[in-house]
C-alpha cells in the first residue's frame, strides 16, 4: 500500500524535475550598479516559472564570447559589445534595453581639466572595447583631438580594466578616466576625482545597455524566452518603483557593502533603469563605431535586422506597462 501511494509522488517529482531542467535560463551579466535589475531576475525567477543561472563577467565582449560558445542563452552588455558581436557573426538579437547613461569623464582635481579640449597632452584611462571607449572616441573626434594608445597624438589612451581605472587615477598615473558606475561616483565622492562631463552630447546621446538573446534561444525556446522577458520587466519595474529595494540589493548583495548610499544614488542618477531600446539607437551607435574605428567589425550590421522587441512589447502589455 505504501509503495502504491508513493509511486505517483515519485513520478510527479520526476516530471517536475524534468520540467525544471528545461526551464533553466543561463544569463551573462556584469558587476555594475545599473546592471542590478538584471541580476535581480534570478531572485524572482521561480515565480516566473523559470530558473535563472547568473554568470558574471568582467566586460561585455566576454559575455559575447560565452554566447558564441553556447554557454549562455541571454546576456546583458553595453551596446558596442552586442554590435561588435553581431558584426563578427554572433547569432544574437537585441531584445530590450535595461539602463541608460552610465558613463562619466572624471579627472584628477589637480589636473586642470575642465572640458574635453583640456585633454590635449594628457593621459586618459578607458576600458578597451567598451561603450566608454566609443563615447570617449566620439567626444575626442568631435573636439578635433587625435588619440591613440601610442605616443604622438593629442591624447594618449591607457587601456585598463574598469576595476583598475580608479586606482590609476588615485595613484596619479592618469590625468582622467572615462569610467562606469558606481566607480565614477565613488571617485568623486572620495575626493580623488571630479566630474568633467557626462559624455552624452554626441550623436549616440545616452548609451542604452542591451539585453541580448541567442537566436537559438529566441526561436527554439520561445515560451521560455517569453517567461524570461516577463521576469525581466517585473524585475526592472521593481527597481524603478521601489528604490529602497533596488539600493539594498545592489549595495548589499552585488557589492557586499563596498559602496555607500551616496555612491548608489549618484550612480543610478547617471544610469537610470529602463526597458526600452530602438533600432535607431543601435544604428547610430553602429555608425559612430564605424566612423571612429572603435571595435573591429567584419561587416557593420543593420540594426533593423537584429533588434527585435516583440517579446518585450508582449511582456510590457501583459503587465500594463507603457
């Protein structure tokens, strides 16, 4: 009798286990304040009917490599990594935006740098291959300044990881840095950096961070992709509407108490959460990358062919979000 009663339970558990195995979504992410809502997806994923496994990378191009290797289904990156990935054959679609801005030109207080033109003759740190390099190149070109990581140009670029830029500025090895958030806010709040500008006056405007999906995930696991997108919209809405929850999660869970409340508030003021992305924005960013030569592209992709927001539109509609 006992065996007969238990058998259906084991069968049900086996089916549940199989279902859960099919519903796992592998997510690539970066450790920045404005990537917090993306990270939060895994916390609410069970109520969306999925399990999200988050893998954190140092920079966007690393996320693209993992998608190319078949190790990720979805990735959060800056737009330039997605564009460069697509240009070089990565089978991906941009399906949403998740944050705007997130960049700041920060100089040493004793550098005498007040505007972009003052970078002439200076050493400027930036992370190679990131949207910050694209923005810096666009600003320098707009100001008529030449630049290279080799001596002889108006501005000498020094390529460093995001995590190392602040230390190089603090150690006075650089005159200025084009930095992300919350690191740029930290540099300013700790007094070893001062804001020169937010680099949003080029044709790109405020850069929008992109959520990308592999074509395989988008097309062959459509129902799971829709659940993931629904969960993304819920997580983002939570972070937009409930700022204390967003701050607590980013400061305590992602940064383990390493950033202050002021750091978080200043960072998100410069990199607000969002849902949306447009083919036009991706096309303009692509054109600027082409013009400045940042990012190696075999063939510049046409945004209208790979920016697909139908899953986002459906998710926002189901949750009554405009």
